[in-house]
């Protein structure tokens, strides 16, 4: 195209622009960017200017950009310095442009239309991105970049938007004294007060904290969110194959590290409390998957009765449950934080482990979301039928373990 004459329509439109204002070659060419993307806006503007036989205008004297285009190398350096602190494979550039420049650009677009034009913001983003690709040996990604750098061209600053890092695994919980996630103090809401001993928490630690501490240290992230496939009560152990979870690390500086070593460190340091298995890199889509999944679960429950258990009655009760559905009104112990509604759940298997006087052990497989404690006790009639109702004896759960989460 360098040796060809510019299309008559383009020249006509360009004449309207240059009659109104003095533009540098970059700004002039940018209004016709889509006519030929194989050459730069600057070169295209030069060709148009030569054909119109008008004098060259420097970027500094350009009515539109006021020298902004010449500052692109400065923006590249600022962004490069900011990005050096972070590990990433893909990135994207965004920018903030002076409103005065954008208003002037809008006036010219109204004059000649936007059929062939691109915005000054787009050109600046593209040119900074191209330069950084070469300097950093990284790739621009318009869909899901690891990091996005926003260049403020008015103040020569860069802010970063860093994609979260997601790590999938399964955890086992051996302690009956720690919750799955942090429980913030209801009085101070995590700030720290006399009531919580200035910790901001109701419990000293949690599965979330025991797992995330090592990973936060390794990634140098700012914070984390723990996404579990359901949860168990504080006094319930999670055994068997463990519960699936995804740990989201926010604003990580490091994105790749030895997950096997991290797994070993967590398990060694907290071996009497938790164990993690199968750590691997994940993504946001997996968070949605495990949140929506309905995994059947297996349990072992130890309960006691007010009087010695009638073996025959318990056997009949256990035989009646598999294949049946139970109706559970929101348990009284969680009614303050859950919607008060009846949930219908299915019992797939129920077997007696042992019976000794007033103590019995059952193993069960149930639909996801079944309240097992209430299945045993009846919760004053809020769960029907229940073991207590079927054997006509008040029952109390002594121990409950999740022994398997199926479906993964």
C-alpha cells in the first residue's frame, strides 16, 4: 500500500479532519486503521498526509493526543517494572486516558464516522502490549489473562488486576474440635475484641487455615477463600477418601510451586488434625462444579438410647430405611441461619455395625444434604421418620464420621 494511492473516500474523509485540526501521523492514520492493519497508524497517516500534501505535525503539537502517543515507551517501562514482581504467563493491558482527549476524539468520530477508526485507548493498549510481549516473553490474552495492567496515562501509574490461583484437593479431618472454615466473632466481626480474646475468631483454627497457611506463604498471596463440596459439623470427622475442596488464592505473586512438597508439609505439621491429598492446579469452573455437585455420602454413627436397645426393633428400623424417603424440617440447631423448610432426602443403605446395651453403631449411605444427627434423634419430630421414632426410644448421637464422599 505504501506505493499506492489512498482510496478516494478515505482522502475525502481525511480532508475533513485536517481542515479542522492539526493531527500527528498516528492520530490521522488511526481514523482509518481498519482499511489496512498490515501497516502502523503512523505509516498510514504519513501516506495520507503525503497524498494531501500537507505539512507534518509532531505528536507534541497534535491537537488530539497532545504528545501522548510519544509517551508509550514511558508507559511500557512503568508497566514492566510493576509486573516484575509477579509470575505470570499471560497478561492484558488496559488504560485510562484524559477525558479531554477522549472528548476531542469523539468530535472527530462524529465528523467522519467510526467505520474505519480505532480509539486512541485501543492503540495505546495494543502498542504497550506488543512491546511487553517482546520484553517479557509473555503472551497477551484477551480472554483469561493471569494479570491485567491498567496504565493511568495522566499520572504515569499502573494498577494490577491479578487473576486468582485455584488449587483443588481433598481433605480429611481427624479432629472433632475444629470447623471447616474460619468462624469470625459475631461481636467484632473479625476485628478482635475482649469476647474473642482479640483473635477475631470463635475457634482458634480451622481446616481452611491449616491448609491455606502454607499455600499463602508459597504464593505470597494477599488472602484466600475456601470452597468446599459441602461441610461437616465441627464435632464430625471427615475420613475415607476426603472431602473435595478448591482453595482460591487472591493476588498471588507466585503461580507455580511444588504442590507435592506443600502437601507433605501440611500433613506432617498437622497430622493429628487434618490430612490433604491430591493437590493440583484448578480453575474457577471447578469451584462452580463442586458447589453444585450432589455427592452421596457414607457415614458411621454411634448413638445411645435412654434404655437398653431392643435388637429386633432396631433391626426392623434399619431394614425399613433403605430405599425410603425422609422429610426433614430445618434442624433446630441450624434454624437461625438456614431457611425454615422441609427437605425430602433418600436413604440408600443402612446397616447395623454393633449393638451393646444402650449403644449402637450404624453405617449409612444417604443423599447429599441429609442431616444424619436428626435422622437418628428425630429432632423433636422435625425429621420423620427417624431411628428414635421407629424404635420408640429417645436417642442421642455420640459420634459421627463421614466415611466416604461418592461421585468424584
